[in-house]
C-alpha cells in the first residue's frame, strides 16, 4: 500500500465517521466511496465505521471485481456506475438520514422550495424510482435521477450526493438532509411557496458567482 493510497483510505474512514457523527447514518447504514488512480475505494459491508482501518477498505475495479479481505458495501454497483459515467465525480456519499429517508419513503422529490436547491444542479432534487438494493436496476434508477444533478433521493431508501472529492460529497449530503428537513417543516406550515423557473434560473447564475471557491484573493 503506497502512502498516497493509505491517505485516501484514511480520508474515506474520516468521511464515513463524520457522516455517522452528523446523524446521517445509524449503525452500519449508508456507504461512502472515493475515486483513486487504481479504481474506487468504498466502505465495506456490515462493518462499524469506528472499527475501520485502512487495510479493511476494499478496492473496486472497473469490471466490478474487488481487492481486499472484506466485501464492499452492498451498494457498490451504483457507486461504481456513477464514477464510470461521471468523470468529474471524485466522491459519493449515500445515507439513510431521517428527513431524506422520510421523503424517499413517500417517493416525493424536493421541489423548488428554496434557492439552495440550485446547489444540487437544478430546480428539483429528484427521487429515483424504487428498485431492490444492490441491483443493476437500482443503479440505473440512481443514474437517471442524477442527470444534471449532484444529489437525489432514492425511493423507500435514502439520499445520495456526489462531489469532486469525498469531503465535497459529504458536505453536499449534509446540506441535502438540511434541505429535506426544511421542506418537511414547511409542509407542516401549509406548504412552501415554490420559486418560478425564472427565479430558479437567476439563483443558479447567482449561486455560480456567490459560492465559487474562495481563495482569499
């Protein structure tokens, strides 16, 4: 194991533990992955995040095979397919956070209820069609829901977000759960007033300027 590969595994473990610490995943639920030169590192199936060590992290190859003693997460397929179809993605976080999962159980997308929805690429966060976990059908459903987006809900399952690296994906997954919570609260207040297509377009343009990387220059 090279030093760079070991550091990538440590980053993956830190992201997974942070996901759990933020209340986005309970027990061994959810899964996290990141792209490396050799393939995809992903959290193993049914192992507590606090117990993880670098040596326990499986490496997925492009053909779906893996290296390592521990089997990869049962959701390895949609992780791998996202990387194969989205070259800009460097990290994927899938969680069963309460508010995202509540909406997913109702098979409801998040509509244009807040300008921050444009953070995920458009005026909605779609809900992927239901399919059995760990299957090709679920992977196809997730890829469809992610077209033009960096996050989606997964029917009767949970939420998912991608980013240029694993910590960007974790940030997006965290913000997705906050947005889901706010939307559910607004429904209790009578329902949100939705933004128009023009307002969403303006927010997308403003978001690209206001939330670009801040280097202090």
